[in-house]
C-alpha cells in the first residue's frame, strides 16, 4: 500500500471510530444537555440521591424523607433506592455530599439547597456527570432539570394578611416585629416580599431581622433585642416566617412578661406550632401539603433518571438567576388556625389527635372539639 492510500485508510478508520464512540455516548443538544431521545433508557433498578438541608425543622425527617422514599419504591416496583444525606445547615458539607453522590453514580438527585447560590457549582458538576437534578422546595441555581415547591411569595401574603386580620383595628396602635428567615434561602426573600406587600403602610414595623440559619435560638435573641429597643408594651404583633422561630419568639415574649401575647405567625405546621395554636399562644401557621410535594419530587427524579420526559407532570415553568424556564410544579398553601386544624393536618393524616392533644393541651383540644 502506498503512502497516500495508507493515509486515506487511517483517516477513514479514525472517522468510523469517532462516529462509533459518539453513538455509544449520550448525545447532547446545543445547550450541552443530554438528548432524551438518544439517552439510554433505564429500568426500575435506579438510585435517587436525596440531599436535605437541615434537621432542626421537623418536616424534613418526619415528612419529606419517608414520603420520597415511599414514592420511589412505588414507581419502581420496589427496585428503586434512595441514598440520603443531610447537610445540617452547612453549605460546604452539602457540596461534599453532592460530590459523594456523583462518585456513587446515582441516577438522579433531589436537592434542597442550604445556600441556593453556592450550590450552583455542585449542580453544574452533577449536570456534567449526566446526573439530572431536581430542585426541591428551594430554587437552586445552576442547570437544574426541574423544580417543585410551594408558592413562596403567596406564603408571605397569607402570613401578612393573617396578621392584619388578627390585629384588626389595633394594627397601628403599636409596633410589630418582623422575623424573616435566613438570607441564604431564596424562599425567605419570597416570604418577606409577600409579607411586606400586605403589611407595608398598614402597620408600624419597629424592628426587622433576617434570622441566621433560621435557628429558633437566633430568633429568640433577636426578639430579646426588639423588646429592649421597642418596649414590651408597645409590641402589638410579630411576623415570624416559620414555626421554629415562632417558638423562640414566644419564649422571649413570655420571659419578658408580655401578657397577653401578641399574635405571632408561623409556617410549616410543626407539631409544636400546632400545639401553640391550640393553646392560643401562636395565632397561625402555614400548612403546606407535604403529602403532595415530596412525591412529586420523587416522580420527577424517577422520570429523569429513566430518561423520560416530565410531560404533563410539570405544570409550569420558573426562572432562576441562572436558568430560564425550569419545568416546575408550584403547590398552593393553606392558612392554619385553630378553626381548621380538623380539616387540614388531622384530615390529611399529618398528625393524630393523640399527638396534638397531650395532657398539657387536652382541655384546649376539647374546647376546639378536636377528634
């Protein structure tokens, strides 16, 4: 074979090898995303990585984790598995956990970000490794594949309106304290936005705080500072972004001798929060139907892991700071007060009467007719 023919033969062989390798790999579209049509379909033997942000808020361990695990098993005929890690409110730890999931070659990730901005690099790593990412409850930055949460701005609206309803004609007779969530959580900004839309101009905001890490002890310290600055007799209401902080706030109010307690809002329908509502110490909470959110995230993750389209499962789209038109499901919320405990958390099986109505709260439960 002469030199010219030999070179031609090598070129043809190299081209054939390149085509063959491309066919074996996952084709990508112009944006670098996997093409669903050319990605190999997977069966039921899949592993979903679940990364939750912290374990101080009761919902994550009590509701979200078991609901997601159950739905994954149901959708995969018992063959699918969930690998679970909790970051315990530490963003660098969560970044390491994403690396672990990539190393373990999970088929999809469900991530509730500790810090929605700093998680971006980790989401990109997962994307580059061909692992689809479902942003759960908080809208993570980076090339996420889908998102499920509640209408977080509406949460703030519902909280703010409830506080105004509780205050009635006393809305401007004193000052309120606003206890917002952590600045690292994009949901906290949405809650604050919705609450301000309801409250601004209708109340006097004496003090406002962004509470580090959502911790009840930090809310307690902030409330102590607010009482000292405003005066305990001048505080007519407290906007608390969640139930955990409401507990710290109410403890501070009691310690300062505030009586009667002003109306305090909350969120998450935690057991302690519901009991405080029954006892008249906390005015309201936001009930989020966790029985919907977790299973939707699980179904998204399973579909993506199996190389399927989300189709009608994703009913809307949401823009993040880095990614446009993320397929999403946004779930409505309910204002939980003593009047509708029976028709919400009890009816949905979130709690049993025996859990809420312990001896300490039995008389209050009887008065409300809880059964």
